[in-house]
């Protein structure tokens, strides 16, 4: 069982820094990346690389931030398509007609927390600031996916929904997928109440729930969204050796990454990106 490589921080001398994921890149003609708080033009509580239009930031600054990180990544902001996240398990097939939606032009969809595509050069782009980014790469059928798994999306098993839609849409076999559980809040930082813990006990087997939840006392628990989403992916047929877990915590690393909990909600947003490369598409 091979060990998948974790993220690498790309410090650009003349550009915006970002994280890349060799686990995805080494799987085939794919690019996967994740933004940081650095290198943008946003001001105040959003300083400096905010990639979320809905947090109250100046939209011109957000647009410039997208242009800057796109240039640093060697792509165009107009080739990105942005999710419309509301903590659902809804996954949408994106095509070339969706280029630029939510980034440089309005989107015409709502309640979309996951996206898949087999369109070369179309960059799936999701927003994160503690919730789990799930990256999917199918090297056989040349398709990718990106889903947003907060605790609600995790309980609703958006990872499984994504795998099933990739199978339905592209013929993806789960055992062929390479998946990444990206930077997000760690199990030592994510405290939840008894009612949330009960929802996880209902959604997962007793053995899985025991791994996912740690009781703190006084009706409080520490929740491991990394392990929960790993279980969802494995139960969906993804091979254990094909799942990489970043283990980079947004809350512990709030100087580098945006964290909703660390900032008390006064924040910008990160973005995850994944695409099937044009030049290497067979």
C-alpha cells in the first residue's frame, strides 16, 4: 500500500504563494492547489488573500485576488467555476459552459457544495475556512471532483455522493480514484455539542463513531472530520492506499490559512482548486 504525498507550500518570488498536492499531481494529468491568506489586495479583517465574495469584502479586491492567484498558478480566472455552498450534499456536473461562473460572472445555480467535471482546463473552485475540502481524481476516465464537507455535508456523506455521480457521469470506478482530505480544522480544535455528536452516532457505525468522537465532558466532544470523511470514502469503495489526509489544520495554522473558529467569523476565505490539465489530456 503506497504512501501518498502530502501538500507542498509553493513560495512564489514574484507571485502569490499556494499549496500544491503531489498526491493528486502524481496520479495523472491533474492540478490541485489551495490558497493561503498571503499575496492579495484585500484590507482590514480580510487582509490579504480573500477569495470569498460573500464575506463582505470589496468585490473588486476579491476579483483582483482571483486574478493574482490565477496568474501565479499559470491559469486564468475565467477558467474557474465557483461552488454555491450551503452545507448540502448536492453535487453538480460542470461543463465548459460554466467557465467563469461565480468568479468573473454570475452563477446560475444554487445550493451546490460539490462539483465534478471531465472538461480539460475547467478549474473546479470551492470555498473553505475550516470545513473539509475533498479532492477527487480519476486517472482512468480523466475526471475530477471537489466537494465541501462541513459537519453537515460529512453526515450527509457528500464524499459518497460525489463518487456515485462520477461513476454515473464518467464511468469512474471507486477503486481507481485518488482522493485527498485537504487542509481543514483538526480533531484537537473542533469542539461540538452533544446534539451534533448524536447526529454522527446515527450516521456512522458504532466503531466508526468511536474513532470520530472524543468526549470532553459537560456535553462537549472533539470531532474528527478527517477520520469521518476517510470512512465515507472507504465505505464508497475508495482504496485505503488511495486516500491522502493533509493533516494541516486551518485553526492551528490561522496565521497562514483562514479559520472561521480562530477569527470568530471575522475573516476572508480560502479556495481549493482542481482541474484536468489541457496539455496532458489524452
